C-alpha cells in the first residue's frame, strides 16, 4: 500500500506540474530595483516538435469562441428546389464541406460550421470567431462559385450581336474539371493592361482534353467564362489551346482576384445558398463576457471551497486541493485539444466543478457513517471510498449519456445541432471525466498520505 500511494502521489505531482506549465498565460513583469529595470517573461508556452521532415506546432492559448472573441455569425439557407428529396441531405452536407474549405482560406481559428434542418428548411450556420472583414467573409462563403464556359451557338457575326441575341450555350467544361486557380499579374500580350491581376486556371487531364476540343472548334470565336451567371470575360480563341490552362482577365482589383481564386479553389457549392441572417459581435462585448465569466467562476469556486472546509475540516481542505488540481488539468486539456471556449462552455465547466465536489461529499458522508458505526479512521476511509463508488459511477454515467445526446456527434436531425449546446456538452463531459480522476484518485491519495503522516507523528 505504501509503494502504491507513492506511485499515485508522484503521478499526480507530475500531471499537476505539466498542467501548471500549460495553463500559465504569458506574463511579462517589469521589476525596478535600485533604479534598474528587470524585464523577463514566462508562461504562454507552445509545442514545437520536429522529427525529420515532420513538424508539429501548437499554440497553447485558449481558443475563444464567437461570443468571447467577437466575430461573425451567418445563417445560410440552401435552395433545394432543384434537388430530389432523397438527395437533399447529401447536398446539404456537401455544401457544408465546401463552406468549410472556403473558411479555411480565411485563416479563421476554430470556425464552427454545422447544418440545421427543420421540415423542408435546410440551413447552414457559420460562426467565424475573430473575423473583422465581415463583407469579405460573407462574400466568400455565400457565393455559389459555379464556373461555366459557354460558346456561340450558330453563326458568329460579332461579340455584341452574340450577347444581344443570347447566342451563348453551355459547353461540357465546368468548374468541376478545375485542378487549381492561381493569381498572377499580366505580362505583355496576356491582357490589355500590363501588370493587371489575372487568374490562371489549370484543368485536370479530362478537363484539359475538353478545353482543347472546345478551343479547336471555336477558333476566331469568343469563349465566354461565367461565374454564377456573371460574365467574367469572353476572349476570342486564336488557336487550339493544349496543356489544359486558361487565363481569366476581367479588370479585377487584387482583392477581387484573390477572393475569386479562393472561391474557385474551394469548389462550387452544390446548391445555391442565401444569407438570411447575419450577426456581428464586437470584441468589446466578448471581453466583457470573459471578465464576467471569470468573476462568476472564481466566486463559485471560492464558495464551494468555503463550504467544503466549513463542513469537513481537514478533509475539506484536501478536497479543495484536489479541486484546484482538477481545475489545472481541465484548463490544460482545453488548451491541448484545443476546446473552443464559449459562454455555454464556461457554464458547463462551472457546473462540472459542482459535480466534482459531489463525489467528495458522497465519500465523506460514507466515511462519517462508518466512523459512527465504530470503524477506525483508516478502515472507515477505505470503506467510504469503496461503497460510495457505485453511486458516483452511476450518477456520472447517467450524466455522460445526457452529454452524448447534447453533443450529437453523428448529427442526427432529431437532436440538437447547435454549436452553443455542443460547447456546453463538451466542457461538461470533459469535466465529468476529469472529476472522476480528481475525486477518486487525487482525493483518495492525498487523504491516505495525510493520515499516514499523522499516524507516524503520533507514534513518534
């Protein structure tokens, strides 16, 4: 038993120390001594691991969600009028994947994108923490980005007549054959203006063959390029083009060309979407929410510790130490995973603190019962932990089942898919799992070591 306790004590010490290093934010104190200023920093560590050609870099900052960091929340409604009923769910999921790829081009940290379905209403909720350019974000995620190539149908007389008489028809070549789009600046002969932003398209093998065939039959005729039914350019084909590359020069600004390249590379949305709701949350509101959440958490933690000490004395002090270790481990895991922390997630964490103390209360009350039954303290302690375990296990398993339902990992339509609810479920579930470790292992080990030390002192 002695060696067993020593193992757990060392393990708890190591885990606590590592969690403390991870949890400490970056601090840059300035200390003045005898007129000299001493500047140094500690905390705010990151993981930078290199092994051969593999590299793993992870910042250990808390990832704040939309309501804490500020940003943009947009609700997109998908138009399913042209999609068969049995294919609508697949179309919605495909649209979600395309939007996720587009958002990745924005460099947003931990975006939250999830589908929502109610009857025949198909929607995609997009939450972008930290985004400041709202218009660019909405333009990027909301446009369909259907690239089409159209040729003149019938005899070609002039470009103006072709547009007036609506002579253009779709070809077999579309954006689905696109391999990659690049932003370049025009050289002499590529555009009417030197150093104009242009977009170079590279097709896959099948697309290259189609492009060669289409240009061959349209020599001395215009080949129009459309994006979402908007004409980009209609250059005249001078000769058959091999190699699977095309250039779009539409008088773009650099910003417009960059956005178009991102849309083309992310792929086209399988269905048209419309932004039906848009909400911008400022960082000031997020900062106020963080401060209030921290205050609520500290007050709640202080009250819980006070309650435990007043009711259980030295046992309460040991339980409070275990609770502090629980908090450090939880915060470290939030940074390592990382967990996107929202206000609902903070609520889940605060609730899990209370549930972590529940385990200790059950154990201590069982210990009191055993002591009243005449058991010696050491035996009462072991029996209290053993007999309280069944109740602790059943209560936490029941809560974890509820957490699973709220988190809805399989996106079942008959359950909630809200990001706020999932954030609450994730932090609550992690808190319960860690509280089992802190309540059973940490508290038990501390009590064993403490009372063993007390017995040694009495014997001396």
